[in-house]
C-alpha cells in the first residue's frame, strides 16, 4: 500500500490565532544601529496598489538592466508629532518605564485617545530623568509619537493613533537630548528611512471572522466514503484516546485574520510629497484622493485599505545593498474599471 507522507497543513508558529488586542501594531525588537541618534519607526495609512516600470538593478538577475513591471503598495505618510519622551530602566525584574516628559502643546484630538496628564509638572519629570541619567539607571529612551489623521480625506477618523518609537544611536544621554529637541514638533518619514532602503512593514491583517479548519489551516477535504451526510469540510479526527483531551495542535474552527503580521525586507521604491504624481484618475478604490506625502513599497503588505501601517528599518537586512531605484513610469490609470 502506498504510504502518503507530507508536512502538516498550516504553520503552528502563528498560534494562537486570536484577534489582535489593538489595531496599532507593536514592536518587541528593534534593529541594531550605531551612529547619530534617530527614530526607528514611522506610521502611515494604506491607500491601495498600483504598478511602476523600473530598471531591474538586482545583480545577477536574468533581467538585470532591463525594464520590468513591479507591483507597488501606496502608503500615505503625513507628518507625525512627538508627544512625550519616556525613559526606561532595567532591574532584576526586566525593563519598566521610569519617567515621561510631555510636550507643552498637544493636538486637541489626542485627548480623545488618552487621558492627558492634569497635575503634571514638566520640571519634576525632567529632574527625574536627569537624576536617573546621572546615576546610570536609564537603559533606553523611547519617543511617544502620534499620527494626525484629521487632515486626511481617505481615513474617516480624527482620533490620533499613539505609539512608542525607540530612539537609537549614540549614548543614552545623546538619545535623550535628541528626543527632547523633537518634543511637540513634526517628524517626517525622511527622518527614519530613505528611498532604496529595505524596511519591515507591520500591520493588522484583514479580519475574516470565524472560519472552518479547511480555510483556516488548509486541511484536505474528506473523501466521499469518509464524509457522512456530505460533511466534507470537517476534521477527520480530533486526536487519539490518550491523551484524553483535544490538543491545541488539532486544526479546528475559529478566528481567522485581524492578527498582527510583519513583512520583512520590503524595498522602499519611492518617497514623494506631491500626491498627484501617484493618485490615479478618480482616486484610489475605497480610499479616494491622496493629498499628503506618500511612500511606495514593492509588493503587497498586510491589512485592508485605510489600515494603520508601521514602517521600521529592516532588522534582517543581511546582504541587501541600498540602491536608488530608477523608476521610468508610474501608472495613474483609473482603477474604477
């Protein structure tokens, strides 16, 4: 009898497959960087997809030096603002926040996201961080940044999205001085990454609700003889008699989508301020017209249109070399059909 051997269907590495806690993705790790202090992430909103014609500049590629058509994702990246600077200390229990220095002027809509500090005194917070820096207790410096979606026409909300961004490079004292200079000011994507570089794109995927094991895990349909009552999309068995419970490795129905995912090493093809250069006739489907600065990312990225997208310099860049892409044509043909 023929022995059928194949790998299991569906990766268990993404378990448990439950809904994300927040639509704002969170980073647990950051790239290693040695140089002048800078911010290590930025955020924008997914607009849609189009295609460009560019010169293939990958070494040893079969089409090296020739024109190729490349699908790209458009992300609208208006300026973000720095709301606060947060210092972390590390003790025997791990890393925990120590003090925060907030900007004097904040967006009025930010109060709809969080409860702004009322009995806060900036001098006391600055003294707290200064004393901790002098004692060598500060391990990391983070900047609290928020988006300003009220000025976007494609995103139907005014409430900002607040997130932490690591300040890397230099000493801890230099990082704090750099972040303090940005308090209350606007920051653009150019302060984080440049065109031609590789980035990690993180977002919450499209939610698909409750689905069965065939769609959720890719299990095979049951054969005619093995499916009673025509139920072909059920799991054949929930496991052996021992252990006397259903193990978590058994594919079952449940939540599919709306989970945080990261696409590594996505190339930044172009960054621009004139949205008319990339907006198709009639606007993008389900988004409309784009008026803020934008960035083109090669290929597809997670999440539906209007989803918050976080961009981080590549943490697994490896042997990738930064090269400025040569884009010869960008499609602005109507997507309305």
